[in-house]
C-alpha cells in the first residue's frame, strides 16, 4: 500500500456490492490519478435499532462484505493509488457516509446511483438526497445502471451555475486520463434568455480554460425551448456526460424535475452529476444579503 501522506487529497468511495463498486472505481481511479488523491473505500454496515452497534458488527457483518472491500482495494492499489479500506457501523447509510467523510477528511465523495424512477418527495434516493444536503465536501454522483464504456468523448453541459466549475474539473480529469475529446454545450432558451448567444459563447470560452492537457475541446451553442431534452439528445453522441447540479441544487423538493435531474435520469451512456460543497448554508447566506 502506498503512503497516504503523499496524496494531495482524499476521495471517499462508499461501496455496497461488487457490480456497482466496479463501475464506481472506473471513475474513482481516473479522478484519483489525475488529482493525486488517495482513495478511502467505505462499507457502511447499517444496524437496525433493535441491535446495539457492537452486536451489529458481530451478527451482521459477512465475510463477503470484507472480501468486497479487499477486492476493491486490490484494484486501486494495482493502479498505483494510495488506498485505505474502512467498515463503518451506523444506524443509516447516509449517516455512515457523511460521518466517514468528516472522519477521513474527504475532499470529495463519489457515489453510485442506479437511476431508478423518483418517489414522492425523494429525488435521487433517500440516502443520496441526505448526503447531497449534508456532506462536508464536494460530491459526485455516477449513474451506475450500465457498465462504464471506453471513454473517447465527454459532453459537459454548461449553464453558468455554481456547480459547473466542479463538473468541468471532474470532466477534465477523466478526459485527460482517457485521452478523450470534450464538447462544451450551452442550450439557449429563446423564451427564457438568461444569456444571449454571445454571452453563452463567452461562458464556454471561460470554461474551456479548465481543460488544460485535453487535446480537443469543442464549444457548441444550441437554441431550444426544451433545454433538458436537447441536452439529453446530445448525450447520444458521447460516451460520458458530466454536469453540475442545477442552480439552487438538486436537493430541494421544489426542484424535482430540474434539468440536471432530468438529464441524469434519461441521458444515454454514463452520467456524472457534480455538486461543489458550499460551506455557508443557503439560509445563512440569505441573512447577509
């Protein structure tokens, strides 16, 4: 195992089963290699209230759970990345992951999401929504319902939102690792012009500065009244789509059906949603405006 003190940061990767872990690690290894991060693999053992946490570990932890972590650690270590494995006992998965991010000083969390249809008042999933609200660091959510393809082309929708920069950073890391091209896309809605076409082009030029080391970065501006549908259509031409969660977040009930969530659910290929950590809660920020 490499010395974790040589790493420039920590990527926390909670894993639950072999299939989704494999798909998460495809991306985790790309990110950690590009950013010189260590990876902390986390298995959360959820213990029901009728058992003490100590009894939960004694009676609920299976050999297969420990083998899952060991296999994942072997793969990360074989890629030359510092890795640690942790089992965390908690009353809930979200509590265990958020607590793990705090304890292990994570710079980012990479979560797996199966892309299931939403339930009432639940956007991505009950524990994913909670982590997005409460995580003390950046969060990436990878839709893992299909295997990760060979990545030759990355689509990065850009709207000027607060999380676009983090999406661009993640997309750049993956593109460099896979020698992939990048297409930056802004969709102009003529019925709701937040940006003119010239302003959109300038936004894409500014975003392109984040992709040093990527050989091909295209800029595309399209016009459509169906922004989410147009972005989703464009995903069919790319192996991976990386986008920041919509302005205001992906995690407020009133935002069910936002562009990022719609694209995340319906895009072709692999999708990663990016949320930059904001250390100042929005309710406090409003007090000081």
